[in-house]
C-alpha cells in the first residue's frame, strides 16, 4: 500500500462508510483482514470488538488447546466406519493446515507477522490408546496413515520401554500389566499461540490504516440498498453509532449466529446454538514439564462431544512452557466466556425451538456427560488426569477456565428435528455481501483455508484478477497436496524454514500461574 492509500484508508474508516467491516478482533477477522489487505490494499477496513483488546475470547491462548490441528494425533478425525478406518477427514484437515502454514509464511516474508517463534513451535503429536480395543483401533489407524507422506515419520509401539522413553511422565507409576497401552506419534506437530498470532495481524492492520474500535458491541445489522448498516454500542459511554459497509464479516464467536439472524441471513433460519464451556488442569512445575514434551490425544468418553477429547499437552506461551490436561466439559447459558447468562434464553425463537427440542431429546448421553462434568470436584478431575499420568499430585496442578464454545444445531427432518454439528462452518448470503463463521474445532487452525473459501463464495468475480496475489500467498492454491507429493514436499520445506520450525528453541522458566 502506498502512503497515499494508507492515509485515505485511515480517513475512510473514521467516517460512516467502509468497504469491509469485521466484527470481532479474533483470529478469523484478523486473517480475513490481512488477506483482503494483500488483495485490495486501497479498501478501507474497520473492526468492531466488544472487549477492550484483541484476541481475548476464543483466540486467547488459555482459552483453547493451542494445537495446530492437522489430524496427526486427533483420533476423532479418523473414525471407524464399517470396520475400516476412514482417513478422508484427516487428510482434508491436514491439507487445510498446510494452507495455514503457507499463508503465515507469506505474511512473515511480507513483514506482516514479525516473529513466528512467538506463535508457532514444533511439538510432537502423539495418539494414546488404553486397553485391547483401543490398541487394535490405533494399530489400524497407524497402518492406514503410515505410508501417507502428509503424515510423516509416524511410529507405533506397544513396548513399555519405548513408551517410557517417549513419554516418561505418563510411564511413571503406570501398571503396564494391569492395562496394556499403545502410542503412535510423529515429530511433525506444532503448538500454536493463536492469541499472539492474532495480535501480530492486528498490530500490522492498524499500522496500514485499519481502525479497531474496542469496547464496541454490535447490536444490529440491517441491509439498506447496497450497504449494510451496522449499529454498535460503545460499552463505556453507552453511545451508539452506525457504520455503512459494503461487505460485513461476522467473526464474533458464539455471538455470530445471533448477529447473522439479526441481519436476516436466510441461510441460518432454524439454526440454534448449544453452548459448551470447559476447564483445564494446568501445571507450571518445570520438573514435570520437561518430562512431557508432546501433545498426547486419547479417545473421547462415551457421550462426550469431540471437543472434549482428553489430551495432555505441552503449551508454549510467551516463550514459556507449561502443561495442560483436559478439557473438562461444562455448561453455562453464556455464548461467550465474557458473555451474558441471558444469551441462551434470548437466542430461542419460534423457528429454532424444534431444533433445540430435537437435540435435547436425542442426545441424552451428551446431557448426562455435561451434568457429570459440571459437578465433578477438583479431585475427580485429578483422578481423570491419572489415567494419563498415574503419578499426578493435585498439589502440582490448578484449574483454569477455558473458552466458551457454541456448537451449532441445524434444523433436521422428523423425528430428530435438530442435528448437533461439530466442526467449523462458513455461512454467507446469496449476494456474498455478508458472511460469518460458526462452530468450533478445528477453527483457528484452518482459518486461512476458511477465509479462502469465503473469498471464493463472496468475491468470485474478482478471483481471476486476484490470482497472482493468491498464488503468492498460497503457492499450492488450487492444487491437491494429497495427489502431488512433490508439491507437498516443496511447500513443507518452504514453511519449515520460513516459520523457523527447523531451528532448536530455548525457553525460559515457568509460565505465570495467572490468566
């Protein structure tokens, strides 16, 4: 962007009309804003954020697992169907994460992202199986993936000595004779601080003219002619303002569905939201941390949602290491961690009541699981931890409240009436002038791929003109990584170097014990 363009952009965003209005200063809005600026640097952009800073909700590092989701170890991405391991979802998510690596690499080279080591670190990803049934499943999963170059250097073992070598913390005091265990693993995994990533994006956006209005909650969105009229309330003064925008992106986390409904987007008619909260156990004891340099995912309990798959993770936040275990599911009527207890009641409308009732009637196991989790005491959570870490002492761990997620309920045909959806979904109107992101995991990990899909849906007529810049941002755009090994290998080497994932890391002492 030229100096003149930057100045013009700043001028435009301070008026009542912008080209692009982004709701929410999290990873999704930050990613889309960065992409659009690369493609159309003269377009004015404005961000409304209800909190007093960026990345304070779902993108905040303690509110999520920080996993670079690429299906290397997450067992819910490789379900068993008709006696066979289905790897199609795993491959799809892996491909999308490679898009993320490419886009982040491009932004590093462009100077938008200033320090990749602040947001991405190499961490082995490990799958953990307990008991003969799980071991059999894990063996077959390993066999289905081990020869796929997108899942590099995968290993598998049932040997207790090898287990202890790879996971000394989980091996200590474990009775291997009582219950057999197995692991499969690869060193190609990552830990991602999406809060730090978001902040680097937002910092650059402000430098090039994007105005971010913190403490402003969007209360209404209405289409008038060729513009969306977006009304926002200043939460500090109570004053309201209305901005006209040619394009609106709703990246408001749990509030996205309600805002899309207010905008009259017909594609979400009948949709409902099911809020799920969570909690972690966290330790900053470096003696323990140094014995567990990995992310270890197991299988979800019966009735538990996929987002509640237990895992014991190394986290790298602000250059400091800690361990997280969980998440423990819970429930509140809030749609955001810093939301209102009236969020759920206010979301109920005539058209989505059947969806709510349908899910309540057909998901008894989920309801039972959440009730049990809500009332589980701290010691009960430590007992769950001991399934992974038999030597766990509650004195070393503290409870941390995680972020709030809203699982989407789609209307369905009788007798179910409602279908509880897991994953990330993009919604837009037919004109392509408003879009929003719904759902949860893998969410942040695939933000660039999701935003590419948004550009294709909403700005399809411009894609040819943008093609050269798109290929600069995503060198493999339009190509299939699962079919072209040479293309995969080239982008892997490129992102490995650009994101400094091929360099040894040094970390300081303990993380803060406070949020």
